[in-house]
């Protein structure tokens, strides 16, 4: 079975969020299971592209409205990521460094999708399935069915995976001319709320759609930035599949980014050694519990209430725990956290930005990972934490609810709370500090966590089962 994954991100080529981690791992594990999966993404002038070799496998031109665009399809020469990687390069439009935030972002992603379809069409390829990820490839299901240019591929099945339903990529009808010739009677399939909405169009036109957790599938009908009724109407097409993690990269027994390797058998000694290294780097007392936060400092992640919640917890538990934050985002949140670092230098430290090696050390050396997210379609951080024996403290939403069981419940191993609020965060911290005093119980929970299977092997099989359910057409 030949499958193309279309995405704006793919680790390690270009990463902004969890989308990159998924697209960088799922095709690799599908290939190991016998699927011929490839990734197609925009070209970014970044380190991975600069340091690796690519062959030009196709060249042509296409139209974006009245604008003639010349494009190339570049293929990474050695398939070093475990799958074929193709980059769409359009000089002057898709050849820049950043992934998002350009004023002509709409034009970029429309052109990316048209160039992909033109390549597949002109080269006479017929994939067995096209797997679209988020709104950046959301026009593909519509164009396959309702553009005369791609009639030959109208019966190619399409799957849409929604990693974050808050972002739709919507744009005005004044840009309809950017699309290739379409059946004008079908424009209602593009519309939602008076705009051309790629995510809404994909949900309407794809054969099936998935979310990155079962709970998030239900939540989209309640909160999806205006698409709630659409997800309610199309719910029969949807299914939730929990993301996996790449257990080759995230393996405390072999991780080159942590100073002390450990397996489930050496967890006590190994984890303490990594904690000592972490505490030495940030000038923490290693005999106190370390609670960490890793992520974007934005409203969606509950980061806006972190400064007030942490300050209250520092007052309630003076000198009783260390708090470490790794992330960047809203300046007000950054400033609030930096103020805490100054006010509580013995308890709080903040690293503004992102550092992959430091993230690995934090997962390995922390005792707890705090995730007060308002929205978390799946969440990968809690899965990384579990893999490294770090107890997640999560709000009961989306994939956090599906992957973390409270230690007070049967078979539990984490801490869960209901609200992204100061009260709930402070209560979770109090529970964590009480639990930490029971060393034997903590060690027991760590062994449970590290034995859990959230690998891509399991998730990749679920996606393949979904693909095969589209038989007999495939």
C-alpha cells in the first residue's frame, strides 16, 4: 500500500509543535509494518536541509491565480528518517526558514497543495491513500474530487488527522481564484462561516478523519473555534487514535542526551543521578522534589495562570520543592515567571526558549511534570514523562485524560485535576509533595509508568487498520 503523508511539519526537518513529532515517526513505523509510507512537506531553508543531500525528482510550473509558479520536488537521497521524504520548493514562496507567520501564509499552503497534486498527476502516480495532517493540506480532499485537473485520482481515498482543531487556515472568497479550475456548484464544500475554511472542507470531503485521542474527538463537538456543529454532523466519519512516541529517540536506557542511562531495573539509581545533574545545572537542592513544566507559554497550555499558582504554592510550601520551567510564548507570562525566578531563587528557575537536550534531561531528572492545559488534543509531554519515570500532573482534558490515570484510582500512576485554575494547580502540587514523602510508593509508581506501552507500534497498527477498512477500494 502506497501512502503519502502531507504535512507542514516533520521532525527533525522542521518542528514547531507535536505535529512534527507525529509525522516524523508514524510513517517510519508504518513502513516497518509493511506500508510504503512517504512524507511530503514544504521546503524550509533549515539545518536538516542544509546538511543532507537531496535529488530533484520533478520540475514543473503551476498557476496560483494568474501567477506562474515554478516548483521542484526534492527527495532526500538516503531515506535516513525511515521513510521517503519529499520537499516542495517554490522559489520566492516556499524556500524560507520559518514554518509559519508569514503574511502570505495562505498563498504558501495553497501552492504547496497544488504543487503536490500536479506532481502526482503529471508523473502518473496513483497512491493508494493520501493522509492529510491539519488544515495545511485540507484542500486536497476537495480538489481531488471537484477539480477537473485531478479527475484521474478522484477515487484515491483521503484521511485527515486533526492535531489541533482550533486552527482552520480560513481565508476570504477573494482568493478563490488561487485554486485550480473547480466545479463551481461544489463551493459549498469549501465554505464555513462565510469564508473558505480548509479544515472544514477537509472534514466534509475526506473519507475518514481521525483525532489524536478519543476524548479529543468528543471535545471537538464542544470546542473547536466555530466548527462544533460540523463535527457533530460528521461524527460518524471520525475516530480517535492516541499518538505514540518514538521509543528509539525517547529511551532512557540509550538516550545520548542524558548523562546517566537507566532502565526500569536501575530506575532509582539512574534517575537520581540525572536529577543530581539537573539540580547542579540549575542550582537546586537535590533532596527536594523537582516539578517541571515544558511547553509553550500560552493560554492553551494554561501557562497564563502559572505565575500566580506557583507563587501561592511557594507561600504554602516554603522551601519544600523546586520548580523548573522550559518554554517560550506570551511575554506577560515569560515576565511573570522570570519575576518568580528573581523572587524565589532557591526554588524557581526559568529557561526561556527551547533546548531539545535540556528537555530530555528534564524528563529524566524531574520527579513530576506539570501540565495544566486548557486544550490538549493528545499531548506528548506526558508520554515522554511516563517513559522516563516522571509522574505527570495533568488536567483532565483530551489525550491527557486518555493516557493518565490518577494514582488514587485503581491502576493509577499520575495526578489528575479537573480545572485549569490556580486552586487545582496548587492542590495538585500539594498532593505531589505528600506523595513524594512516600518513597516506596513513588518507586512503585515509576515502575508502572515505565512499563506502559505508548509506542508508535501500537498506534501505527491502528492507522493501518483504518486504511484497510476502506477496502475493497484500496
